[in-house]
C-alpha cells in the first residue's frame, strides 16, 4: 500500500510540473506582445520590435495598421501603414528594421529609408535622428496602440518574460 501511495504522489507531482511548464510556455508565447509592451525598458528600446520575430500578431492588436504574418518557422509578423507623413507613403516594420518610402512601389524597389534596431530592439541616437520626429512619434504611437490592444493574460508571468528577454539579450 505504501508503494502505491508513493507512486501516486510521484506521478501527480510530475503531471503538475509538466502542466505548469506547458502552461508557462504557452502563456509566454500567446501573450508575447502584451509582455513586450508592458516590460520596463529604456526610452529608446522597443521590445515589441523583437517580439515580432517570435510570434504572429492578431490584426486587432494594431487596427490602424496592416499586419502580415509569415508562415515560416519561427512565425514572424510585419507591420505596415500608408499615409504616415504624406498621402501614398509607406511604412513597414519587422523584427530588425523600420522602412519608410514615399510609395509602396519605391519600397518594393528598395528605395527606402531604413532604420535599424539592435537585436534587443534598441534604437540608436543616430537612427533616431535619421528617422525624424514624425516617424519617431509613429513608432511610439504604434507601441502605445499595441500596449492598449494586446490581450491581457489570466495569469501574469511578466517577471519570467522580463528575465528571459534580458537573458537572451545579455
């Protein structure tokens, strides 16, 4: 009888541990954009930019933008918007850069202003200066809109996300 009790509690403990890890991994992936926009970070760092290389994004997270999710592995997303500074212009953001062109055709022909982010989403002072006030404001507005619209997790694991993000980028 004692062996059966020990076996039962060992099995139950293993099931709970595996369940907790599975839930945690699923939670961090599903709420990636929530955590990225709610973590503390320096003013010129945009963790949500890095997050675009880890997950797809529901279109309702940024309703004023066009969201294109890739089917590659890992899943990534691209964020685009027209009429940012002038009628017909085109902005596109991915996990490593923001591109701006006077038209989508110019963008497709490689005639764009490219603003590069570091691996952890940091925007250097030089890049900030190159992008100008309007694009900089647009980037911050995008982050604020994403922060407002991303789904909130039932169990908040922000501290784990922060630790993981900082560990990846150290």
